[in-house]
DNA sequence: CATGGGTGTGACCGGTCGGTAACAAGCAGA
DNA sequence: TCTGCTTGTTACCGACCGGTCACACCCATG
């Protein structure tokens, strides 16, 4: 029998463990706040194996950001599956889902945090971050337009800023800050774009 | 004649130069991205003098955050001087001023960036950041209430999140992102809280 | 001239950083 | 059994980190 399939707690590949350990440690310590040695140790492997899979720490950073991007993409798919052909319900579901994450994941958005932390221009992560954030906004705008809401560009930008702001507020001032009213703020913004009201 | 007053480009005190160099370098490289040696060199002094004024790098970080807080406080005073006894005009002035800073200062808020970057709990900067952000939100709420706008808590939180979100969006996706519509989003939010409309 | 506080200099400390070399061990398929 | 790829181990590299030491220096005051 193959060792990699002999039991439930089978060892995943060293590469996968490195990526998931890196995700977790970058979140809790910051990208610059954790060393590759600590990441390798947390992944129950060693630095040499890490460097065989990723040419540099920056490469590993980019890989973790890609993973985070993929997870976010899966959330959009889930939204579409739960409310097929109902863009308005998808928007409400998006708001509720983001509010839940806000409460359960106090660390904020990995991509946005990386953008703040990695100041060197030319860092390969920047293009990933830009692409990701632009894509998120685009999906939101498409949803707003499909739902027949007025000025979908402005509403999408408003919702994007509210979410981004709620996450950093959560980091800066904790639960009692503005983030506590994220959901209400979103609903108020959406209400202001309903056609029945003043266009 | 005293050396410190003999000409226009008189040397400021080493301490002041250290603080302003640290502010600039923390902004451009991140707090973890710049060393005390480089800060001292940029301030045209040396590491030993730096450590005579600040017991540690964390102390220096806190000092720069206090400077940034004081600058923000001065902006509120300026707002009150420009529009005395006119809270509504002060709100509009706040929106316009923040939009201007958004364009001219792409680095975002020093305090918020520090909150994202410094993950170690117990870091002395965290209490400064919390106090600062809470104070900013309180002043905004007071202004909304004085202007007779409905639900001033929600509006203050909304404006806070919009600003915070605009700044991090600016960092993540540049000028073409949601931050470009910060001003319009603020005005739409404020309009939704005017008593003449649906309470 | 003497004193003393703020400053400059350079070496130094232990530790950690990202990254590499060399070699042994395990394990797959042929 | 042989082969070849993936791993593990250890030591090492140069660079930099935050922080400290001892000592010389400048200069205003007395």
C-alpha cells in the first residue's frame, strides 16, 4: 500500500504543508515578521526542501497570495450556486458573507495586507494584488448592474471601500470600531441605489 | 552668534531630524523594512545619538505615530477655523480634504499601516493607534450629529470605512481603483442621512 | 581655563536573515 | 537489484538586525 494513502491523517506533500504553514504564519506574524526557517519548521520539513520548491521567499509569498485568490474565487462560485439567476440575492449574500468573515477572520485580507507591507516597487506580489482587487471589484459591479441597481460603478466602489475599510478598522480598533456596522452601512448604500428611490 | 540660529538652513536638533527621517522612511520602506542605522544616517547623525533620545526602535516608532496623530488633530482645528459653527460645511470640507490627501499622499494612513504591519500583540503602538482611530471616528460622529444628520453613528462609521478603504485601495490598485470615487461615495452616503429624505 | 552635557566615531555584541553546498537516507518504478 | 527522484540533515555563507561600549570631540557656560 502506498504510504501517502494509508490513513486519514496521511502526510500531505511537503510542498502543500509549506504553503499552508506560510499562509498561516504570514497572517499571524506578517510577511516580514517570519523567517523561512520558521515556516519550514512549522511545515514539519526543512529550509532546503522549501527552496527546492520555491526559488525564493518572494516566490513563496506569491504562491500564498495565489492560494488566497483562489479561495476568494470559490466564494463567488458558491454565491452563484446558492442564488442562481438572482443577482440581488447574491449581493445580499455577499454582504452577509463578508460580515461573517469580518467577525471570524480578524486578520483582514491577505492580499491587502501584503500590499501595505510590501513597499518595494517591482515586487512580484503587486501585480497579483492589483489583478485580484480589480477582479473582485469587477464581479461586484457586474452583480450590481445585473440587479438593476443604479450607478453600478459607484455602488461597487462604495461596497469595495466599505469592505476594505471595515477590515483595516477591525485590525486597528477591534470589534468595537466602525467594522461593527459594516453590514448596515452596506445595506444603506445599496438602498440608495434602488431604482424605486430617487435615481 | 549661536550656531543654531546663524542661517536659514540652520541645523535642526538631531532629535527632530531623526523623527522626521523616521517618518519618511517608515512610510516608504515600512517599519520593518528600514533599520535604525539607515534612519540615523538619513538624519545626518548616528545610531548612538538615536539611542540616546529613544530607548528602542519601538519607542521611535511610537514617537512618529504621535507626530502623525498631532498632524491629524491640526487638520480638525483647521476645519473648525475655516467653517466656524457650520458643522455641515466642516463635513464637506473634511470629505474634500481627505480626497485631496488621497491623491497627494498615496502611502495611506501611517497609523493604519502600522496597525497592519505590527502584528505582535502588546506592541506599544497598538494603544496609540486604537486611541487615534477612535478619536477620529468620535469627531466625525459629533460633526454628523451637530449637522442634524440622521443616525450619526452609522454615518460616521460609514465615512470612516470609506476613507480607510479608499486608502488601502489606493495602495493595492492605484489611482484607477475604487479610491477614485471616494468623494462621490461620501456625498452619496451623506445624502442618504439628510432629514429631508426618508428618515 | 575648567567643567559638563550633547554629540560623533567606530568597533563590537549575539542573533537572525535569506540562501546555498554537500551528502545521506528513503522510496518509487523498472 | 539497480536507478533516479524527492526528501532530510548539517553546516555554512555574507549581510544585516537592534542595541551597547568606550572614547574623543565640540562648545556654551562658569
